[in-house]
């Protein structure tokens, strides 16, 4: 292989320099993710096919399956790789906030968490649709929830070992309520109480609920 055929980017490729072929594969994968996200947002999950995605990019089905196992897999990767901030990062932030013991910091975190939903609102209905339509996708959804509590080791460590499943469940309930509140208020418009005042009320509910016993 000539030096001309090598890319200057040597990161993320098993320690070897990335070739032009590597770069082309990476661009194709990114194009497939971008096309899939756009189609899912525009048309929902059920009506989009692998053929639709490959047609948008101008590649073959064989090329698609070099990168993804299928439509569920590409949606999972869209959620993992194209969101502005991974959800786990939001809950790592929460872990640090709870360590401070400050209710004011927690209320500010609620505002940031709701902003995360707002920044990713376009893809959220597709995720819900896939969970309803594909029983196998529930395992993907469950892993995404587990990632959130795994991002909070300091919080879990404050709970007695025998009650850590309860601690995880409390975080899962928090995730669920924030998601449903955001959907009802910002998407459906059926709840009109919003903004900092809503964040304060959510903090009233959830700051004490997340405190470890004793």
C-alpha cells in the first residue's frame, strides 16, 4: 500500500492507519445513518424499508448489510450515534448533581434534561413506534434504560446493596415521567404548565424521591 493511499487519521481503526477504503466505508455508513434518520422522521418507522434507505443513498442492499443487521439495528445506531448528546451523558450529569445534595442544582438539571428531549424530539416518536411494532426492539429499549442507571455509580453506591434494584427503578420512573411530561406538554400540547415553574414542581417530586435511605 502506498503512502498516498493512507489517510492521515489513524484513530479508531485498531491502531493501524485508516486507508481511503476505510474512509469511504465510514462515509457510506454515515450517509446511511443520515438517510435513515431523515426517512424515519418524515415517514415514521413502519413504512420505511431498507430499500428506501439504500435508494436515498444510492447504494445496494448488500452495502447496507455490511454496516447494519437490519432496520431495527440502523434505528438503534441512529439513536446512539446521531443524537446531539447521548442520554447516558444526561444521567452522568445527574449523578454529579445528586452528589452535591443541592435541590437548586437538581431543578437546573431538570431544565437541561427537558432541553435534551426538545433537541431530539424529531426521532423520539420513531423510537416509540418501533417499540410498539417490533417485540425484538424491546431488548434495545431495555438496554438504553440500563445504560442510564449504569451512568450513575455514585447514586447507586449510596443505596444499601439489597435496595439497589429499587434505586434503579426510581431512576427509570424519573426517565419515564420526564419523557411523558415532555410529550404531553411540548409535542401534544395537552399540558400547558411549562418552563422553570414546571421544573420546580418536578424537582419537588423527584429530588426527595432520589435520596438514599438514611
